[in-house]
């Protein structure tokens, strides 16, 4: 299976239009959703478009700390072999950074035969997207990302803490969901995010104050190309972190940085267009729409099996707590934020599914891939969902999603549906990384264990 070749004329035209660009970042996302790659000078950009650049396949066999997981077979077993990475056509653009590289472009890896490399998350999502061609449907996707702004100084115990308001000088301590004053206090930060996003072509169209001090959400506009929607999510994370750093703060997409505060999620909105451009979910009564029901039926059926893709690390599972607007079961309903699969209220022509399970720490390509795999599975097999929920879904459904990291990994490994859509070779790589990271994490004795048990037992 071949992929579109980049045109060197794209690079030539770009350099001619922006002669001030001197360095270019070549970006590729690993299985953790961490951006890796190389920085080149402008003189090498056309060569990269002509013949690509080399990176080791082991970039897809790393844990969150950047350690190569030898169980993936991508490290010593292959001699840490290089593969060619080609620029993705249409993704070359300016960064808008005040310092550092002036431009950036996404890469995608090829195997030795020139085919898309199976372990590249962008390649995995592209493969899932192609399945919709047979259904003659086009997914329209938008992602919402929650995050925390942090003071660069840690508290007396070395833990993160909210920043001090640039306006009042007081440390954030209150929860003012949708509060305009909280947005006003951080106008400089939001303006910098908007400035950079506009330059990069990232459709960041809405910002809101969320459920905890220093927590915010930025929404991305809907895209008829799920690959670009995931690209935009990855770029938005970089933009938010760079903007925060430039103003003396940090930003984190950690799922649960504070035990006592709400977690940060990635919410995925999806509608489906037919060949005439009509939304097949559009309906005055979405609950009776067969396409909507089947899509939700598929998502509900595979939710537990796909959780390890949406909650990739130990901290991810601290977010799944009762009464935190984080779903614990494959529930669904209309205009209800307590469910896992929400059908938002609004214009019937814009009817869509909002998938509310993933953490902000998850890889956007794999999250989008899992959501689209579930929808395709339900549509192609006409899977009927469980009854919809009204009111507080947490009081109506017992916890059904895996309750911990290991259980989620095991559910993913055992899933025939996930193997069908993601491919066993990819899942073997991904779960090997997750198991290695879990075992490494579990090998540490925490300070709390000393505090509780050292003398008592």
C-alpha cells in the first residue's frame, strides 16, 4: 500500500514565500503522543521532500520516559535500524514561535519496501479511515482538550500548584467553571495561543474556564479529515505549552495532576457525511436515528477493550472517579454530560456523537482511531446500543470499564475487534510499551508507602 509522495515544489514555494525561515522542525508522534523528530536548516528542506530523512523505528517502541522497550523488537533486535520518513503533503507551515524553528512539517515513516510503517500511529489512523470509503461515509471530527496551567515553582512538598493570577497576584484557588474573570486574567496567555494557532492554521475556536483552579479547555473546529484533526490536536498541545512557558508558566495535559480536583480529558466529536455531504446523524429525534444508534452501539461494545488506548498510563486511571463527569460505564444519552457517549443538543443538522472517555494525556491519533473503529464496527454490523440514560448515568449503571491499568491492557490484548482495526503487529508494540512502563512504575516504592507502613507494620 503506497502513500502520497511529497512534492519538492511545495518546499520550494514555501521557502520562496517565507525567506526569513532558517530552520524547520520535522515532527512525528510516537505511540505515547509525544512529538519527536529532527530540526534541520532551510537548505535541507527540499532534500527532505525529495528523499525523506531517516529515523529509527524504535521511536515507536518508547515508553513515556523515552526509554526503548526491547520487548517491542524495534531496538537491539533490529540493530536499531533506520527507516525513511517522508514529509506529509500539505502540513508544511510556519510555527509562529518567537524563538526556535520558524517552520514545521509532519513526517510519516515507511518500511523497507516503501509502504507505510505499521507502528506509526498516523498510519494506523489512516488505515481505519479507509474503511469508511466502503460505507461511502466521511467522518467529520473535532477534539476538545482540557489542561492545567501551573506555576513553575512547586509547593513545599514538591507538588504542582496553580499559577498566581497576572491581574490580582493571588494564587488561583477557586473553581469558576465558565468564569469570564478567569479567562480575562489570562488574556495574554489566550491571546498568545490564538496568535500562534492562527499562524499554524490550527482552528482553535473556543476557550473556557473549567472545573478547577487553573484548568482550561480549548476546542478545535470540526474537520472532514480526521488525520488533520489529530494533527491539530498534537500541534495545539505544543502551542499551549510554548505559550505558557513564554509567560512564565507551565501547562500540563496530565490526566489527574491534583488528587482533589477534576481530571483533564480529550473529548472527540464525530458526525458522518454521505456522498452528497449530508450528515447521516441529522435528525429531530437522534435517539431513533438508525445510523446514530448503530454507531453508538459499536462504541459502547468496544469501550472497555479500547480503554488502554484512551488511558495510557498509571495517572490516567486516577481520573476515573464517581461524580467527576468521567464515565465509568458505556452509557449514552441526549444532552447529558454524565454519560460516556453524549449527543449534544443544538441544530439537528449538526447532530453528532461526543465521546467523553479519553484523557488529555492520550495520543490523539489513537483516540480518534479507537472512536472511529467503534463507530465503523457498529455501523457495519448494525449493533444496537443499550438503553439511553436520562439524569445521572452514574447512579443507573454499575462500573463496567476496566478499573485499572493492567486490566485495561489485558482487555486490549484480548480484543479481536481491536486487532481487526489496529492490526496485531501494532497492538503488540503498543501493549509491550504499556506493560513495560507499568512494571517500571510499579517497581518504585513511594514516599506515601514509607509514611503509612514503615513503622506501622
